[in-house]
C-alpha cells in the first residue's frame, strides 16, 4: 500500500491536470495552436496542407480535442478526490495530507502552465515552495505514526469546487481531532495466563488457554487510550473465518462490557498501555486462533506471533467437560504418567506408560489431527464429536491416522507394540513423517488416545477389561469352536475372548441424549469393528452399558457385549473330514467382563471399576439387564444348562519362566450317582487377543467320579516343551489350558479354562533420589537373563518425561545367565516428580518392564 504522502502528491498533480484541461477546453484557441504546431512538427517543414474553402484541418479538429479535454477534466477530478481521500486515511494527520496536496497542486500548476501555455507563474512557484517548507515543519512537529490507515468518515470527503476549499475544510478538522491511535505491540502475558489456565506444563511457545475463562493481553499504543477510540479485538479460526459460525469473533474493547458469551474488558490503562481481559465462550470452538487489533474501518494490527491455542476447560462449570472434583482434574487432565493394566484375570500387572501430553510438539500435532480428520470447525466445540473423531483417527485403518495395528507377531519396517513406553514418541514420529506409525495393539492405541484427549482438555483415562469379548456378529454371544481335543480352531472361530482389552473413558455431558447420561463415556480406538462405515467406537455412556440400553448411540451394543456377552463353545467333529458335525457343548454366561481396571485416583495402584459397567454376576439386576439386551438383539434369552460336574484348577500362581508347569484339574461331582467322564485337556500358547498360536501339550483320560466327591488329574508341562515355542507369541506370554469333561449317561459336556502367566526376570533400576534442574545426573539399568532361553535381538528402551526422550540400547544376543548394564546421562528440563520407564524386548520374550522415580528441584 502507498504511504499517504504519495497519494497526496498524486492528488495535487491530478488537480493541476484537471485545471489545465479546463483551460484547454473552455479557454481561447489554445488547442488550434497546439494542433497546428503538432501537425507541423509531425509533418516536417516541407509538408503543406491543402486548402479547402480557406480552412485547415485544425479549424475543425480542435472540436473533438476540446471534448477530449473536457472528459479529462472530469476524470482527473474524480481520481483526484479518490487519491485525496486515501491520502487522508494513510497519513498521520489531515494537516499533513492537506499541505502536501496543496503544495503539489501549486507546483504542478506552475509547471504545466509553463509547459503547455508558455506562462511563467512566479507566485505559484513561490506559494508551492512555501507550502512544501510548511509541510516539512508539520512533519517535524508531528508524533511518529504507523503507515496504516487512519479513521476517516465518508461525509468528511464531500465535493468541493476547488483544492483550496478542501484544504480549509480538512485543516479545520485536523485541529479539532486527536492524533490517530495505533498499536505498536501486543503482550500475551503467557506466563500469567498459563498459570491461571492450568497450561503451564505445555512445552510450547504459543499462548495456551482454556475456553470459558478470561485471559489478559497488554496493548502498547502510540498514545493514551481514549474512550472515543473504537477498538476491536478480532479472533479468527481457520482459512475462511465467518462471524455466523463463530470462527470470526469481533470483541469491542469496553470498560463495562455488556453481558455475553464473549467479551473484551479494559482492566487497566497507563501511559500508552492498555491491559484487557478477553473472555471466550464456554462452548467456543477448540483450535488454533489468530488475534488482531482493529481500530476503525481500515486499520488492523496483527502481532508477529498472533496465534494462541484454545482448549476444552474442565474447570469451567458451563463447559460440557466440566469435572467438579479437583483431585480428578489433576489425575485425568494434568497427570502425564500412569499405568495401563495388562495380563489376565488371575495375574494383573500394571504397565507404566508415559502419556506425555505436555511434551514439546504434542499439542501442535493434536491440533493438526483436528484438521486432518476433516472435522468441521463448528463440530469442534462439541466434545462428543471430537472424542468420536479421535477414536477413529488414532488408528490408521480409514484415514491414515496415527497407528497401524498388528497382531501377527512379526513387525516388518516398524517397532513391536511391546517396545513403546509412551505416547509422545509415537505422536512426534507421526507428526514428523506424516505417515502412520508402525505398530500398535490395544494398550498402545488406548495410551495414545488418552494423551490426545488430555492434551485437548477432555478428562480421560485408560481402562482394561479382563476376559474381554469381541462380538463380530452383534448377537451378544461369543461362539468359540474347538476340536475333539479341546484345541481352539482359529480358521472357524471369528468371535474371541481377549485375555485383556484396553479402551478409554472420557468425562463429559451428553446434551445429545435424554437426561441422565452425563459422566464417563467409553470410547475405543483399537480397530475391531466398523461403526457407521469407519473404525471408530463411542462415546457410549457407562450408565447405558450397565443397564443394557443397547439402543443408545454410539456403539453401546458392542461395548455391552465386551463386558456381558455369553460364551458358547461348539465342538467340531472330525474337522478334517468332508462331513462336519457341530455340537454345542457349553454355554457360559459369566465368562467375560471381569476385574475392569484403571489407575486409582492420585495413587499408583489399580482401581476396580467393574460395578460401573455391570451389576454383580448372577444378581437379579444383572439377569434383568441381560433379558432387556437380548430382547433388543436376539430372539430369546439363553438358558443355562444343568451342571453335573464342576471343573476347577489348582495352580501355584505365576510360573517362573524356564521352570516346569504343574497344574491340577479338579472335578467335583454334583450328581447323585457315579459318573464316568472322558476328560480332554489342551494347553495352548495364546496371544492376549485370544488367538491360539501353538499347542504345547494335550491330554485325554477316562475317570470315574463317585457321587458328591472330588478328584484331581495332574497335568505336567516340562520347560523344554514350551520354551522353543516362545518366539511364536512374543507379545504377551500366556498359556491357556482348556478342559472338557464329557459323560454319555447322562449325556452332557462341561468345559472350563484357565490362563497361566509367566513370571519374568526383573530390571534393576539405580537412580538418585533427587536431582537439580539443568544439572546432569546418571541412571543405571541392570538385567540378568534367567529365562531359560537365549534372548535374540535384545533391546533396552528407556524414557523419562522432562528428562530425556525415548532411547534404545541394542544388546544383540543375550545368552542364558548373561548380565548386561546400560547407563544414561540426562539433564532435567522439568521439575517435580519424574518417572523413568525401562523396558526389555527380544524375539523370544517381551514385556519386561520397570520404573524409577527422581524428584527434580
């Protein structure tokens, strides 16, 4: 944009051109002389014009030339006033614009008069030079100004018959008005706002605040603020901000603002300073905003770093994610470490996990995920829609999201899910490469989704369901097919019962549902079944799941099945022959949904939340819920078959890896006469998602049990029988033993199973109890291979939030009995209680985990 002085000079020159055009058009025969001189010059001395009735060509050519000059008169006048108006807007004062224009007009008039008419106007030259000197004096005495447009009302630029009248009008105006207000800088007061908005842990240079809560900015001005000044704070979001969608918000700066969802209130003014508190709506769109300051119609100041992030606000009562308990907010929003519970119902282990929602770059990636998902900006005000969108985007199945799932046991061109220690490394890798990260399984998907939700300000936690059902057909039953030896048939069985499955809960109101469904909502980013054509799941209210209200969106029926489905076991007779016979051998209504767990509030221990999902097994309420769900989903309610024999197991608990396994199969007769049973048992190594990998041992034996008595069948498995098969599982070592007891008179089949967990050797972590910010310290990690098997491609992975990023130590092949040590030196960059997570993986064994704690002053 041209500065005001250029517009003023052009306006004065055009005024002179207009005056000269008027003189040529309406004055004496100037044009005839100009015409003759021009034609003579053009044709040369030898060229003669033929006479026609004693009239030359210039006797009639001057007429269109006069008309042309008349048109030029009106054109120059119109353009002159346009440039003069711009000069007034883009000059620091109207006096400066007026003097400059007038000086330009006098000097240009003197120059054109001498050039065209041969007249010398000494007075005009003298006045023009005098006005130029006066203009320099005005410039010297004026305060410095921004080269931005000043406020000018349209009726100040009325038509006038001469430049002199216009000069007098604006000279009078400039004497009565104040110097135009400009902004020289904006201070976002990031440190103060971050503390008040609970965002000081975010490692980002950008101001980060929560909606529905005020934050202050300080405007540095070129003069003191006056109540007459019309100042607007403009907040914009996205590429095409619109006021109708609240992606463009204009906030008048006021001392006493009117009540409203948005406001900008002056809190303090001093010498050239104005402090204002901006308040956003409690349902404002979450995202990356740009801030500008508008003064009048034409002046806009945009700071060099004008962006800030706006998050959901669990501290604001009017926000849909409001969480009233402060301890809960500290845990489910601000805690960046925790545990994800894994294992099986008989052996639960807490796996340390670094959520890392405050780590450098994570917030920017989470904001980018909102754009990448294609979620409309107006939808980003709704935590329900944001949570559902993120449950889809954390997996890569539909939209090239964050993580690729892999349960195959082999992980080409990527990391095993067992190698991850936290979410931030995954998100940062995704943000840098812009391609899905390889690989994840359910606990990794859940950890990343917890990070994303907490980062955006939505309270979230990871939840583990042990003996978790995966109902592929939506009939609320888990159909498992086995052969005559009790081995699970993977090629026929599509449903499954996972040893554990990890999903998430998010806290929010549900205004889209009838009253009573606020609170924790289940969501799941592990790609299991499609919902509305995409791999997404939830949010589903826990109350709806618990009461069997499977019609409630989103995906309540699927989540209800995960904790309540009935297991049905079918035996396939001679599956290898051409003729297949399928027999229903058992139905277990209590096989799934056990010990649902999450990290306890403010404590490093497990909290059982099973009763938030279901009534106690076998209770009257639980049966009524199942009847309601089945009435909605299937023709009838399952009927439990009579029990003649009770099957149980005797075990000494977790088995140290490399030791023999000793298991007792206990059969208790509930019948009034002796029973002859054929007992078959199969011990299979399984992945945690229920898929059988290898059969370790099978047993078949006939036994007679007297009425109302018990007997035990021992099952012994030597270490060499299972150790060579460990590399086929790798992820989580579990041995599932399935037992079937069949009687011909009376005819019945009873079945039960159990999972045997392995005890892995520990990692010894040596850390100082305390350390200083900015001062290096070292930590040592020691491991001895007592597993009974050589560990190949052995790695130690360590990570400490606020201390160092994920580091990997490759130890290659570690023979039985070998000890290795690794040391890391780090310099803390965040204070407080800091955790270091260590994990060992190999081709044979993974999941060996330990943690240590350092207090940073």
